[in-house]
């Protein structure tokens, strides 16, 4: 592996082999997502506790302080929206030259395996990998499922992750699911977890993140479970303890409650 590629991956994946990425790229197809209407304000208190930020170039330029940030994973796919006909009909929206200009540590692109636009999305990934390898920039493939949430099972996600790795992705972002070890076991490159099933409380988030880490994920790429929470700093600190300090869900819950109580006292 070339020095530049190794260096960029080392910026994102910490010395313990784990990572906590904070995605705020939702607006590229959802618009002003709840609690992300002003992304700069939303993530400012969270930046100290993440290892990388997944973001579009527009929000990066407008909302991220270049003097006080973390490594950037640049979202480079898009072209569809929630009100359009098909979320899977994406293209590459940002050049590798632009990623270099913005000093990105990696770029990210969605793939839609099993959709009407499967071939186009996979070829987009392959082309992006070619460009990334040329310039020493790693590509993170995101195994998107659009509106078809029922596809989030181990057999389907294992297929998606393996294809992404075969096409050259250096990191794969995928959903946590039951039997997650089957997903990780069939993917020869590092996996980071996106969200899991809808949950009712913080403990359930901590439980699926802990389970995924135990089964081989290197970290998370969690957004709404953090910045849509009433106590986002408490959430990210608790999750960081699971990822980097091997905390159990119970220990993470204790950290969350402690940080939450601190915040409540400040608000009085």
C-alpha cells in the first residue's frame, strides 16, 4: 500500500484499529433533516469525540471550521432525492480533484445491490476506486438499501459488502443486523456500522453497537442516533467508550446517564 493511502487510512482508523465516524451527509437527498438544519451548530460540540466526519462538499465549505475539525470523508455520490422516483439512480457528483482540493482523507459512495440501478452504482464504485488508487485516497462504499428496509438481513448485507470489497473499496459501511458475524466474516476489508433497527432507548443502541464490535466491526458511522438525540454529547461519549475503551452496554449507559445529568444541571 502506498504511503499516502496508508497515511489517510491511519488518520481515520485509530491506533487501536477502531473508529467513530459522524455522518452529516443526510441533506444531499433528505434536505434540511430534523436537528441538522444548521449542521455547523449541530456538530460543533460533537467534533472532539469523533474520528472523522462524513459530509458533502457544500456543507464542508459552508459549515465546517477548517481550523477545528477532524479528518473528512467526502460524500461524492448523489443526484436523487426523497421526492424522486428512485433513490438508487445515483451518479458521482464530485471529482477526485475536488476531494484533493478539500484535503479529504477518504471519499464515500453508495451502492444499491439488487436495485434497478445496481450495475450503474457498482460501476460508479469501480471508477471511483480507480481514481482513488491513482491519488492515494481510500474509498468507503455505503451499502444503501433506499426505502426497502426489509433487505437489512445478513445474507443480503454480506452479498453487498463482499461485492464492494471485490470492487476495491478500502472500507465498507453497512447496517448492523442479526447474525452480523456472517456479514463481517465474508468481507475482507474493514466494516463500519451504520444504524440498526429502530430502538426505543439508548441502551438498545449501545447493545447493537457492542454486538457489532464483538463480531468484528471496526467502528461506527452513526448520525441520527447521536445528533438527533436530546443529549447528543452524552450519546457520543458513551459510544466512544464502547468503540475505543471496550465498554459494555451497561458501562456505556452509566457514562450516558452521568453526562446527561451534567448537562441537565447546567441547564437549570
